[in-house]
C-alpha cells in the first residue's frame, strides 16, 4: 500500500484499534469492488455503487497514510 511505511502495518494493527478497523475495512472494500467489477467478466453491475465504494476506499487509504506518517515520526522505544 505504502512501500516506505509497510513495515509499520503489523505494529499499528496490534496497537491502534482505529488503524486496525480502517485497514480491515479497506481490505474488505478492495475484495468487494473486485467482485463487483468482474461479475461474469462484463464489468460492474452497479457502477454508482462501485464508484461510491472506491471513494470510501480512497478516504480510508488517506487516513491510514496519515496514521502511518504520524507513527513514522514518533521516536522508536
């Protein structure tokens, strides 16, 4: 997702409930979008729904990135 910050994901999933919930939601949306986009290989059955899900996924990704950037700036113990 963020190559320079991926090393933080396991720690944040353990230590930060908000991050864990967002990360899980992002993964679930990714699977749902893929499923909707490839039903019978004909493209999304509900383009508006897929577009809304993609917008939500992008907002979540932005928040995940902010949490990760903040964690990266914190001194290591």
